[in-house]
C-alpha cells in the first residue's frame, strides 16, 4: 500500500533557529499533501494544504511566513518552521492524498515529527 | 458551522468486549475518515466512507447520511486496540475537520 515517510521523527532545537520537516510519498505521486499540528491531548489541526508546483493554502490563523511549505515535486513536501519559539513545540504530521481503488481518494499519514523548541 | 462531535471521549473496556465509538457532524459531507493514532503519535487511516458500511478484520465502520452519524465498531477487542480513534470529516470542498478523538483502553 501507499507509504508516506516523514523525517525527522523528533527534533530539539534552540529558540530562534529554523527547522525543516520532510514528507515523502514513497511509492506513489501525491499532487496534494496536508500538514497538521497536534498539541498534547488535543486533536489534529490542519495547518495548510500543499499542492505540487503551486503555493500552499494556509488555514486561518496559521502564519505563512512562519511555516514555510514547499511542494517542489510530486513526492516531496517540506515544512520549515522559521525562527522557532517554545510555543511552536508540537507534533507535526503530514498526509498525502493518492488515488486508491476505483478512484477513491486515499489519505496516508506520515509517522509525525515531534518538535521541541528550547 | 461545520462541526464534528465524537463520543465517548474516553472508553475503557475489558478484552473481548464489543466497542462502539460514535461521530456526529453538523452538515452534509463528501467523505468521513476513521483514523487510529498510536501512543507514539503515528496515524493510520482505517476507513474512508461516503455511504453504507465497511469492514476490515475486527473493525466495522458505518455511516448514516440522513442522520449525519457514523460509528466505528471493534469486535472482540484486544489490548493492542488501545489507541486514540479520530473521526475526520470533509465538508463539501473544504479540507478535513477532525473530531476531538476517543481514547480507548482495552484491559487484559
């Protein structure tokens, strides 16, 4: 089945630095990828929708200059948290949409990246 | 307002019990997903439904479009089923809206 690889799985960084998280679809092409954030004991929140070759669409309240998303190829989307601060510490998850059986859209999730900003 | 409500929030069951998790939504949808999130955070997509019923192993998902309600059932529950189960809904052209999740604990 479809596999999405997310890297790194966890990262600790100092306040003010930038962190890049990669999301790769390993055996399928994903024209659309999604980035989510999850704070402890809370539900997933969609941050942005990433379309290959075009600008990402950000959800209300998500700063596009802080969370830079690049979807340069059909198999790779990256999320860069710029000038990270402790309040950005969270669990970031990506998902990719692929065509499943009979044309149904299938969502496959990455394993997530736990970011801790000191 | 597009809303997704899940119940119960927490559920503890004995091994072997039949489990039901419910999801209700406010307006018409194009698709509903049931997701399983493990303690480490990883998420697995269990089902995607737009109508009817789907079954995979011990898991069954149903959706009633008229009542705007979906259920996830687990038969013969096992401790390894312990996880957070999340209902996620796509309202028309919008992206997924997530329920708050149900923490399931199955005791041996």
